């Protein structure tokens, strides 16, 4: 380090907009390579730490804190192929999300255009019959009801739930969206739009919003990967 400008924790902290304690935490976590120590025991960072910090902060935007930390720690453990494998895995997972979203879009568009299918018998279906129809547990239907996504009527006297064709359609939509990792708050406006308007506009809007999110993540990951490449090549 004698030929390099010595950097203090506060210098790196100001660069990244974090606390000096966070810089120490980064080194302890392996996000930064080990720092030299002065005779008095203080950390003495160098330009390589500056570049590692910039690379990590870029990785945070594209890959999130868990994966970004694993990538940098793996690099500093001397396993560059392993770090690149983590990058590959993250891109593969994003691709799977995009493929799933495309399939969900096609399936839901078709489903949203369908009229509620006639039930096998008059009077509606019981909860066990709907669960069997969808291939889910009855507890899932109860959770969806508690969340306000379903509101089946109740039989007089027995208080058994009775699912109409529209209820079954909604349950099918919820099941499909949950398998694509949609949150209840994201599903609710889709159902409300279908019930209110009788169209799939809200459904399309939700899918388009998710697509925009994936596109933004892809761009962030590309920029992050570029920053990692610069760090690995020793670019200044």
C-alpha cells in the first residue's frame, strides 16, 4: 500500500453515502477485501477498496443485498468462477420470471374472457369441491376469503360456504396469480376490475406493470455486471 493513496473508513463512507461503521461491516462481511492496519491498529484502505465498494454498490441495485454480498465475498475468497456462476444464476432466475409472466399473461387473458363455467349441479359448490377443482387446500380458500379476495355466500342454517360460478372464476384467477408470486394487494385490483367492469383491463395493467419491473431489473443487472467486470479487470 506504500505506493497507493491511503484511504480512511470515513473517505469510503463519504463516497458511498454510508456510515463509517457500515464500511467496517462491509470488510467484516467480505464485501471489501481485508484492509491493512496502521501501527496504531486503524484500518488503512486503498484504491482497490474504493473500487470494490463501487462495484458492490452497483451490484446492490441489480441483484439485491443478499446476492451482491455473496458475489463480492466469493470474489474475495479467490473464486471468480463461483462469483460469475452466482451472476448467471440470478439472470437465469429473472429469465424464468419473464417466461412465467408471459405464460401467465396468455393464460389469464384467456381466462378473463371466459364466462363463468356452469357448475356440475345447481345451488353452487361447497368449499371442498372448489378446492378439488383447483387442486388447492381448503385452507387456501379460507385465507383468500380472510384477505377479502373471495366472499362466498353462506347457506342458511348450516352456514356452509356456497361458491357461485363467478366465485369459482375468481378463485381460479387468484390461484393462477398466486402461482406467479403476485401479492394479495396486487391481485385485489385485478379482481375488482373484473367484477366492476367485466373486462380484463386491470389484469392487463397488472401484467404490464410487472413486465416493466422486470425490464428495469434487467437493465440494473446489466449495469451491475458491467461494474463487477471493471472491478475484476482492475480498471480504475
